[in-house]
């Protein structure tokens, strides 16, 4: 688990620490395939008959939407996305009637469901690109508010020829906090 997290965060650093990233990636792929095979066998046992029509495009879109809506890489977020999108048809029972009457019956409930899923995906991607409940950032700390004010850099920190960002515009002298380097 820790090795996979290290590879996810920084593969080059994981290699530098001596982890065999190739074998660990193959192990992850094999475990995922094993879980997929077992779940497929269980699905076939419960259904009694499996055909390509059992798996429509809408089912795949719903699974991807659940993962993206909740938050990729964070299991509680994916569960939240699954609960929200599973509850969507129940909400549509109360919303579909007035919307169908507004459109004179041209808006079917299946089309309305696809439309609302698409709107949810677009709004989540615009507002919260990492999902409703994203995975926590490991190893990254937020800057503290009690840091001391920045001091002008010394000559060693700012060698000649490197200007300040305010000096990027030629002739802009009113926004300069410090003098220009010699």
C-alpha cells in the first residue's frame, strides 16, 4: 500500500528509494484484473445468463460519473458520488412531471436523466475539478499565517541581471518596491 502510494505521488522518487515500480504496477494490474474476474463470475452466477446487452453504454457512463462526481482516488468520495447518482432517479420522479409539462411532453424521463447527469458532470468539473470529496493531499502542507514579512533580497539571493516581477514591464516605475539591480 505504501509503495503504491509512493509511486502515485512521485514515481521517480519511489525508484530512487529502491522500489521496483515495474513489478508493483504489474501487481496492481493483476489484482485489479483478479477482482474484476471474481466480480464478473459473481454477476454471471446471480444473473444466470450474461450477454453483451447486459452492459450498456449508459451503465459505463454512470460508473465513470459516480467516480468523477465523488472524487477520483478517494473511496468515501466515490461512495458519495454513487449515492447521489443512485438517488437521482428518485428525485426525477418529483422533477420530471413539471419539466415534461413545461415542454409539452417532448422531454422524456430517460433524456432528462442523461441531461441532469451531464449537467452535474460539467458543473463539478468547473466548480470542483477534483470531485465533491477529493483525496487528501499527502505531503503537502499549507503555508502558515504567522510567517514573518518578506525582506528585500540580498545581492547573493538576487544576482545582477535578474529583475523583480514588477520590473517585467519596461518603464513601470510606480509599482516597484525595491530598486532595480545594477
